[in-house]
C-alpha cells in the first residue's frame, strides 16, 4: 500500500488511443492521495470456475460495477467516482506518474474531492473484484492508519463479492467462492489487516458493518480484541 500526495498537475497522453488524464490541483482539491494496492482478486474466485470473457476499455465493466454497487448499497455510485478501464500500456503510463511499476498491480486510485480509479483490462470476474476493492478505498476519506485503510477496503470487497454471488451479477455468481479463505502475503500490512477482518467476521460482524465501523473509527486493527 502506497500513499503519497498528488502532484500539482499531471497529464498523460496515450500513444495507442485518445485516452488522456489531466488533473489541475488547487485549493479546492488539496489533500488528494495516490494509492496503489497489492490486491489479488483470486482470493474471492473459485479456482475451478469457467474462464470469464476478457473485457476491454468499454463501458461494460463500469456499468456492471455500478449495478453491483446499487444492489449492495441501495443507492447509485456517487458521481464523484470515476472508473477508467485501461489497456496495459496506458495503465502503466498513468501509474508511472506516481510510483514504480510492478507486474502485480491491477488497480490504483486517487482519493480526494475528485476520486479516480484506474484498473487494467482483465477477465470480467477479476476486473470487477479489483474495481470493487478500489471503490472500497475511495468511497470514503482515506484513514490515517494504513492498516485500518486496507481493512476498510477489504471488508468492502467481501460484501461486494457476496453481492455479486447472491444476485448472479454478470452471470458470474458461480465463479465466486462460497467461503473466502485468506492467505495474504506476510508483509506486516495485508496479513494483519486481512486477519483482523477475518477474525471480526468469524465473530459475527457483518462485512459492511465492519467497513462502516472502521470509517467512523469505532474500531481499529490495533484495538486489543484478539
């Protein structure tokens, strides 16, 4: 997880299409942060699932994500969240404005008054899970504790996956696991944050309730509850 202040201005031309990103930061947009996340959508997906179709930068994935969000939250995706699905080359170019590239990065976001999500083109099931995780980060203010921030997004991702399965969104319900087993990298961040979420859910806390409690700072990963 990387969190750094946004530069004042960035502009990225895309050599392969007409896509570009332009952001002019002023007082109105102070306090924006770039976040790249090591998130694997495979923890939610069945290893025996049929291969989902590949989705390019069209609006299909975005519209499907909007459907999942509305089913999950009983409201439409806020207008200040913008989702961009990019081919690999464009994705790398945009990401290079902020940090070192890694092949494991499938999505990243810019959180602030203007909320931008960038995800790499992928198979539909994996792509939707990455979009859901990024929405979980930008939907609310970035928490000052990075472990709580990751736990917040992870709890949101669990409810997102459950919603997709329950409603068979995009005909992908069978691709999602019935039970989520977590084996995150033991890096001092994901293993701690994911372990906290897993522990709380096994104690009976609903994923979306846990997400809300972290946002309101009623709970923290470092509360002594274990």
